[in-house]
């Protein structure tokens, strides 16, 4: 088992450095929920299906992430507060390759 370090700034501007397991097939949205870094009912509303953008986040550093799927691109096209570095947390799986990822949760 390997854990990765993630650096997350929550919606109140508070910084969190957390450890996330790579062996549980989790995604970033699920980790944020697990650590209760967003108010319940405000993140992952669609259950991680890339259909609501409630888990939108801004990638702050140069960690290589998988390309956006067509579904993720389409959802971000319709979402609010989208920036060039926006991603959906539900589409970023916790793998050893994302160790050190820094994100900021987008506003609700």
C-alpha cells in the first residue's frame, strides 16, 4: 500500500496537507468528502458521474494528470467559475503519479 500527499485549499481558504491511499480505487472528490474538507451535500452531488461540477477544483501545480474526458469537458463547459486549470475531482483517481498534487476547491 502506498499513500500520496495531496495539498488542498478548501472553500474557506484553509490549507490542508493530507495523505490519500492509492489502493482503494478512490478519486479526489471522495478523498475531499472522506476528510470532510467541504460541507456535506456540497460536493459530489452526482456521485462522481461528471454530471454536476460540484467537485470542481483548480490544479495549482504541474503534476501530470490524465487528459479530460469528453464528459468532463462538457460538464466544465456548463459550470460556473471555470478557469483554465479547472478539473472535476471525481475524474482524478488517486494514483502514485499524482503525489504532491496541489488543488483549490472551486466555489459552490
